[in-house]
C-alpha cells in the first residue's frame, strides 16, 4: 500500500510541466540529488531514484527546459530490496546546463544556495519547492501520525534558503533543525502543511489532507467530550457514594428522624437515588426545586455531622 507521501509525490509528478518554470524545479532536483561524474574525458550527471514517476519527471524537465533527451536506465537491485532502480543520465552540455541553472559558477565550483532569480520570484519559488519536496521531502499521514512535513538538505545555506522561500512568500511558519548528516526545514501545523501542498500544486492531496485532518480533529473533540463526561460521571458516583456512607452512619447512630426537615429530605432522597447528580437532586428534593449549591450545602452539613460521629 502506497504511503501518503508517495501519493503526494505521484500527484506532483503528474502536473503539467511549464517550460518557463521547468528550470526552477529541475534546479532543485539536480542540486539535491544530482551526482556529477567525469569518465572518458566526458562529464555526465546522474540522478538515481526507485520511483519511476520521479524518473519520468526529471526526464521530462530536462527535455522541456533544454531540448535534450537524457538516458533512462532501469536496473534491478540485487540485495534485499527487489525494487527497480531508475537512473536518469545527462551527457550532453552538462557543464553548460549546470551553469545555466546556477549549480556551477563561472569557475565551475559548486553553488549550494538557491539562485537569486528564484529567491526573487514567487512562481519560481513554487516550482523550486516542488522540486525540493520531490527530491528530499516527506509528509506524515494526517490520519495516523502527528502532523509533520519536512525537506532534507545536505547543505546548511541551501536549507536556510528553503526556509526563506517558505516563510517569505507563503508565510508557512517553517522551522529548521540539524538532522544526521544534513539539515531539515519542517512544518508542524496542520493548516500550514495544507498550505504547502497547495503551493506546490498537490491540490488533490491537499483536499484529502484537509478531509482527514477535519475528521481526526472531530474525532479528538468527541473523545475529549466523552472523556470529560466519563470523568464527571466518576466524580458524581464517588461523591454520591461518600454521601450515602455519611447518611447511613447518621441513620445508624442517631436515626434520620432526628434530622432537621430539609436535611432529612435530602438524605432520604440520596439513599433512594444514589445515581442522581446534584442537578437531579436539586430538582427532586421535597421542598424544592432548589439550586445545586443549595443541595451541596445540605450535604456538607450532613458530612460534618457524620464526621463528628466518627470521632
């Protein structure tokens, strides 16, 4: 069964590729998952994934942005996992494309920051965040886990730029922390996770997330009410049991007939109806109805009498 995160990524990979935004999404993929190789006097760039939809997405982005058709190599892993492994390999104009995406500078040194042109563009930010989530993101199923969405980055400055994109343009209240050999930017608020899914274009996943979140919140509210009612019932039963104990002691030692009329009435009513709440007692006392505090006051008087008899 596919995870919720896999369903989100599947939807993102099915979105139409807009040529003007393809480079921003591709830049995130290549910066986060690309491996630059040099073999036989030739550069190549490899992106490896076990997700066929992501492999097709990378292939399509490269072809759309640069009119270049990369190689797509499928192999089967020989270890415990039997999943296919998909390798997208770019061999044409590799350094030129990486310079154009600002992953390499003019001296061919690796640049780990998000390009300024993307940092200054709301549309570019949306596409870059989509690529970053596909490359290194995950989101918990809102039905079974705590609300959590994260994107992993190896480089701190890249992670910091993702944080700025999420908070500057989209007010997502993202946070960041160190994680193993890298960093994550993450969201914990359910509403903000829904907003992020909308930003990157996963509209169906966002609607599904909202439905699940609402159902979960309603279920939690019902559980809180049930727990509250149960606690109140236990509290009422415990108080009633103590009142019955006091009244039986008074009856045994002095007899209820010697009590003042109002105390005698509430004492006999409690003995006859040990399950009644204070509200129910207040409505049924012989000289009533009276207030709950009035009933409670009479029980305090009876408790004081019982305590004096215990000494």
